[in-house]
């Protein structure tokens, strides 16, 4: 995603607010004066803020300017954290040890900032079990999770059983 900047003779504005190479403010000047100043320094005139009135231009080395802009974009991109929805599946008959392992995994995911979807899988006849019993099984699993969390979506019936969504509490 390269940001295109107008440079030198491609700048369309009549008047510009000009900033020098060391950040000094030259005030509002015509495009011709700005281009002369840039050539005096042996640098390029780059339009920084085209939507301002008047547009803001800076005298810089265009190659170094592009390098620093790309570097800024990369650091911004690296600091963003995409929240994923991780999934866990448990069954009514899942043993305590397995539930503890899955709860530990869910805690790790919550610590990383992900949302966790917990599916209580109900094969065959177990689909028709008492809903309060199934919710109690989900609550039992929730108690095993060590990380602080809030329930984003309450446990509800789904085609394969019952599912709930949890996320880290702020």
C-alpha cells in the first residue's frame, strides 16, 4: 500500500505552506518560490497534506521520505493485532482431565486476546437432553477456565448441540 505524493512540478496548487528541511516554517509562498527554495537546498518539494488550505509542502530528499513513510506503515501494521475466533469442542461425556486441558488451552487463547467459541457437541440422542442439564455442563467448563472472561454470546442451541462465545474481560 504505497501512498502517492505529488512532488516538484506535479504539485497543482498555486500557493503552498512551505516547511524547510529542518522543519522551519517558511510560511505561505507561491509554487515557483517553493520550487526555487527546494532547488537551492538540492532537495525535492513534496506535498505532505494536499487537502489543507493552503496545501502543505515540505522540502525533503524524496527517497529518504518514502523510506521513512514505508517504515512507519510497517510499524503501524505490526502493532495491529487481529482477533481470531478459536474453537473448542467438548461432549457431555468428556472426562475431567480432558476438560482441564481444554480449559487451559482456552485460557491461553483468552490471554492472547482471542475470542473462544465453545461447542458442546451432542451426537445422536443426546441432542434431546434437558437444556438445563446441558447449560450446567457448559457452566462446569467455564469454572475451569483460569483467565478472566466475559460471555459474549450466551449458551444457545445450535444444530450440533449447544455453543457459547467467550472473550477476555477488560
